[in-house]
């Protein structure tokens, strides 16, 4: 079974600074996708960024980028130029290539301070 | 394009009762997945519906059941409610069950409290 581990329950970053959230996963599959979702107090899960396992290049979406280390099964999220609106729970998720079921980690609560 | 909607927003039930939660999928999506998110945890996959048939199930007992309708909206039913069923229930829709390459769009969830 696939597992996703987020070892940082809480992180804090100052506005305009950079923060990195960690995630490790375990799978025996070769075809899969990795995701970072943001869940603000409104509760709605919002996709931040995704990575296809077959791509070596790390995904980037504006201020958000990932460091995907396939051999180490590591998938960290870097947020640059942090903004107050980035404050939320962040969940790392794994999705197999052969189904659309997601396995989530336990989340990291990100605080952004002035 | 209409997003994923869920009803009700909040619900309080008594142990042993039954509950039905509803989800309307995003326009054009034929696949709906349900997740349970306990307080302080990540969402856990309950089951998925594709073209009105159950298409995969997580580690949840049979008292969790569902339906999908011809318009692809879906219901989650929970019988014999237990205190541990208190959680946020999220539904997500996508355009295919076959792969995670298709983005799943989540609704705002239904907060269920069992007393």
C-alpha cells in the first residue's frame, strides 16, 4: 500500500521569505503522480502543483516549485516570496497512474507572519 | 462552469442514526470520489463512483455506501453512526477514473458531528 508522510506538523515563515515543506512517500509502482494541495480555513482543497513521476524536471507554478527526488521518494514544496494568503494547511498526496484515488499525508500547517 | 458543490454544510446527528450527504460534480465530470477527513488528519479515500457504479473502495465498513445518479451527482450514506464518524466529508470530481493525471476538483465539504 502507498503511504505519504509529512513530518512537519507546523511551519512558520515571514512574509516575503522562502519556506520548504517536506514530504516522503512509499510506493512500488512506477507510474504515479504527486500533488501538493492547499486547504485554507474555508476547507476547500485547492491544487497547488503536481508532478508526473516520469518527468525528471521539477514542476514550477509561479512562486511554488517542487524538489522531486524519485530514488529517495521525496517530494518537497518550496514557496518563494511568501504571502499572507499562503497561510493554510498543505497536504502532500500520491495518485497512482492507473486510478484516480489519492492518498494524503497528515498535513503541514503553514503560518505566515509579518 | 459550475464547481463542485456539497450539501449540507454542517450536520449534527446522534449515534445510531443514518445520514445522507450530497455532492454535485463539476460540469463535464463523470467520476466522483468521497473522502473522510478527521480532525487534524489528511483526507482518507472512502470510495469512488463512475457512471453510476462503485469503482474502488477504501478501508471503510459496508455501513458507508453511496450512489451516483445519471447526471453524475452523488450521495454518501452512512448507517448506524458512530462517534468516530465525526469528520469533514469531501467529495471530488474528475473527468476519468482511469488515472490520477486528471485533476480532481474538491467541494467545500460537509462537517458531520455525531453526538
